[in-house]
């Protein structure tokens, strides 16, 4: 594959229409460097995507940095070295950065962020070893906080962190993301296996997150929810719906048991069952969530559970269309949800 691409690069002219290079198989640094060198020879080309799943040398990175139209770049970290001195132009059009540092404990690539001066970098996806996630989140927050001007904290819109191995999503990891108040997408992806990867996250953490990230359209904390009861209660879903009005997709591990018990057995009104300190904060404004993933979340063995859950979900998410579940107990909730239709929170 690579020789073919190199041959094509060698014939490029300033008015060429090559817009994307994607190589998924490993190639040698020298080959990548040769490709980037040939690209830099044609300053008017229209390459927008450079996605090569191999490490890149300092000189190769220098060539890529100066591509005028590049919008998407994948950086595979291995003995990373920032070009010295930096070119006068550094990723002038870059919008999406994908970073892979699996198996390598190296955060020196974060220096690259400070070199990117353009205000259009809006999406960062990072894959790092399981044990390094919290370390990375702390370093990432410190690095972006130190960037002056209209910094990355204001410009970043989409932020995704994952790992080849499952990692525990701690309150500290969530706290390190709170600097990015303009995010529209936050994904902290880690599948549950023998343990729940979000077991330490509480309503308090969701409260802090939603106070800051009011523009979220997609929120995903963890993988598909497992059957282990969570510390996050149904109250957090209301908090999310009342603050993140632009949200359309939600994946979060929550525990409906307390809410179902209070409404079904103790006959408490909605605001009391949710544990709201001030009933006046109940609102009928729409939250546009259309998809929610409940995975294997267990439901209480109460004959009214399905009705209570369907009614509760539709009151908070009146635009809800799909409930994605792996626990068949949720099938009745899905059916009743369609029957109930859309109505505003706070009704009866």
C-alpha cells in the first residue's frame, strides 16, 4: 500500500485533489517521513486527513504541521520529540486530533498542544494505557490551563478518552475534565467486566459536571451499564435533563431502586422521591435526549416498576425514542414509554 501512495505523492501538482491519506498497517518511520516530505513540497495541495497508524519522527511531524488544509491528524506516540525549532505555522487548520499512546508511558506529546495556536482545534480523542488514564487527565488539564489567549479550554468541543484495557472512572478523572465548559461531547469509555468501572461516581460528581457542561449533546461515562448497583441515583437523570438541554444521547450507569421504592411503595410525590431540596426547580422545558443506554441495569422487583420507570423517563426526556437494554426486564419499560408519549415533567 505505502509504495503506491508514495508514487502518487511524487506526481502531485499544486492543483491536485488528494484530500485523505489513511494507512492502518504499520510502516517504518522512514517511509512516513518520506511521505510527509513529499507532501510538504506541494504547499497548495488540499490534503485534509493524514491518518497513519505508525509513529512519526520529529522531522516528519514538522512537515505535517505545515500542511495548510489539514483538518484531521492521528499521532501515534513512541519516543515523541517536538520539532526544534518549531515551524512558523503549526497546524493552521487542524480540527480533530487523535492520539494513541497505548503501551507507552509518555506524555511529552502534550507539548504539541501549546504549539497549536489556531482556535479551530475542536476535537481530541486519546487512547492510553489503563494505569495512565488518571495521570494523563491531570497532565492534560494542567497543560491546557497554561495555554494563553483564547485557549483550548474554551475551544474544545469534543473530548474522548479510552484505553485498550478497562479502567476505573474515578471522581478525580471527572473533575479533571471540568475545565472544558464548552464541550458538546464528553466520552469516558471503559467497559465493565468483573467490576463496575463507575462504582465510585456519585450524584455529587454528576451535579458538578452538569453545572459546568451545559452545552453537552452527548454524554457517556463508562461503557454499557452493568448489573452492579450504582451510587448514581435517578436524581442525576433529572439533574442532567434540567441543565443539559441540548443533550441527545446519554449513557450513564444509574440505580433506579430508591426512586421506584419511594414512588411505588411509599407513595411519595416526584420531587420528594427525587430528593430535590427545592420543588421550584422542577421545569417543563424540553431536554432533547432521544437515546439512552441502560444496558444491564437491574430493576426492582416491584409490580409497578415498569410503569414508574417509563413515566419517569418520559417526564425527564419527553423526546426519548430508544432505550437500549441488555436486561429484558426493560422491555416493558420500552413498550410503556411508547404508550405514554411525550409530556412535560412535573405532571401528576
